[in-house]
């Protein structure tokens, strides 16, 4: 029947296969080969004396026996991990491949710096960073976690809010916006805007200093799906932009950008850590998640 440690390894492989729906995706997630995953799944089936999955050229699905085993396997893996940690026997040094998905804004900056520090501190971990603002299938690409700016709209994913992005409305210092400002200094409709899709369109919701709410209807001069592109466009004078304080704060202080409606407030955007379904989290994932959360919490 094999020893208990070997069985746990096979169960971990089985849960990754079940979550991803493919041998290749499970192999990427585990940092091994598709052939190795296939052998381990076959070994577990032989050990249990039943087929757990139906395999085809392009698809994989669980049998009835596999469906019954999956929640039990996840419970056993989670219980074993909790027991090891409680007894101080957990692996002290993380290892394996860590695949992280992050947006194009904070990905190449904050997340990348955190990943570099993490990889240097943990030489047995290899980190694969994917920067995208598009919706992704975390299970299908074998991702361990995603740093997500904005709402999480898939209920099956496990998400934890770790911070929020404070936004300022800014424009190039030499951009003349006098015709869009009334005698009281308030911004008027028609303000030229560099819009960051999909976070907002041509309407900006503002909260005045007295707490009253107002909607500003702008003219979108340039629409971008990538934060850095919107930032460069605003710097170049294409229009005003509602951008993260952490990104534009130094430019405002240096006089390259000017802050518009500084007394007004704009809704912050939440930042989440998102995990694929399943309760088991490798040590490398849990440690990196802690470091990313600390880095996001330090944003000002």
C-alpha cells in the first residue's frame, strides 16, 4: 500500500489534477513534468483499486470515485499540514515553483521587488511572474496566487482584501485647464480625461470636502487598459487622469504633475490576494502572500 508520506504526495498530485482539469496544468503548478503527474495519478488509482479520472487527448474529468475522493483528499492534506505546523515539524525552507499573477501597474514594481527579495531569501524557490490586467483562469495556468486590483467577480475563488489604492486626479503641470474650472475653482464637465479601463469610463464620482457627492462627466481623450500607459499619457499632457497616489505622489511633489480638486475624494480601489480553489497552500505560497501583503500595506 505504500507509506503514509508517499500517499500524501499522491493525494496532493490528485487534488492539483482535479482542480486544474488537466495533467499539464497540474504539472506546471507542481513544478514537475506531465509524465510524472500521470505516473503518480496512475499509482494512486492502483493503490485504491479504482479509476479516479477519465483521460482524453484534450480533457480530463473525475469519475464518481474521484469526485468522492476529492473533498476527503483536501481535508487530509489540510489536516496534515496543520498538524505539522502545530508540532513544529513543518518544512522550514520552502521549495518548488511559485507562479504569481499580478496587474501591469503594481506587478513590475511592487510585486516584482517583493518576488526578487523572496527568491533571494529562499534559494530553493523559483518564481514565475505573469503580468496581465485580463481575467485569467488561475487553475488552468497553474497559478499559486494572484494580486488583483479591483473587485473579484468569481465566487469559487478564495479572496482576501489586503489593502486599497488611494487615487488622485492629476494633470501635467503645464496643461491649461482654465476653461474647465469655474469661478469658484470647481472642475466643470468636459474635462479632458485619460481613462483607465475597466476601472472607470468618462464619469468620475467625487466627494466634496463637505461630504456632498458629485459626478463629473469628462471627455475621454485617451483610453488605456494598462496603468503605466495612462500614467505616461497624463505626464505628456493628453488630459487629466485618476491615478494611484503611490505612482504620482513624487511627480506632484516635484512639480511635474499638479493635483486637481485636492479637497475632493475619489473612491479607492481594493486590492485582493486571490487563490485558486482548495484549502491546501504550500509553504512558499503562504510566505510569499505574507510578504506581498506587507508590501501593499506600506503603500502611501
